[in-house]
C-alpha cells in the first residue's frame, strides 16, 4: 500500500505540468483507487481523520461523476494538498506498523 500511495502522490505532482486530458482521467482513477483502499482499511478503526480526509479526496477525484473546477490554477493547490495527504499516510502507516511490532 505504501508504494501505491507514493505513486499516487508522484502522479498528482506530475499533474502540475501541462499534460493531455487523458492523463488527468487516469489520474482520477488511480487516486480514487488509492483513496478507496485507505478508506477500506481505515474504516475498521471507526470513523477517524483518515477516513474523512480520504473520503473528501475520493469525492473530489472520483472519475464517475467528475468535479470540474476549471483551470489548472484552481486544481494545482488541490493536487499538492492531496499529494501531501497521501505521502503523510504512506509514511505514517509504515511507522505505526513498526511501533506495533
């Protein structure tokens, strides 16, 4: 899961560059899968901050009913924030597992 979340973060940061529209469609699918996976694993712990953050991110990036916010200037901070959230979760998950052992 850690590598997938890091890959999602890298894809989000690459989205800051001007790329073809197909890239952003694939990005929505990949980020949605990553967010859904985190929600699926975290919901067993109850509703916590991760479930809420990734639920909001899933809604924003969902490919089924896409949210069109306009220009890249609007999406850039959203992409950066989502990448940071994914990276924080990726590295916090690995630390919490080490502590549990």
